[in-house]
C-alpha cells in the first residue's frame, strides 16, 4: 500500500469513495491517490462536480473529457 493511502487509512481490500475539499491542492492529491491506487493494482474512477485541470500528457492516467 502506498504512503498516501496508508496515511489516510485507505485499505486496498475495501471499496472507498474519497471526497476532497479545501482551498488548494485537491487536484494534485486526487491524481496522486489515483496513481498510487493504480500502482497497487486497484481499479480507480476519478470524477468531479466542477471544473478540474486535466492531467498533462506526461501523466500515466487515462482521461476521458466530456463537454
């Protein structure tokens, strides 16, 4: 289990929904958690209710953007 998931007590054998709120760092944390979970072999879905910056081309996340 990765450091972020361990710090947040997210056990890989369980199903989780994670909500992030605050003034800064949400997108960075969201994608860092997603990458970490994917590296651990977990299935990941990332969504938002507002505008979110898409990962750059160098990112290893598969992204689908619908307008």
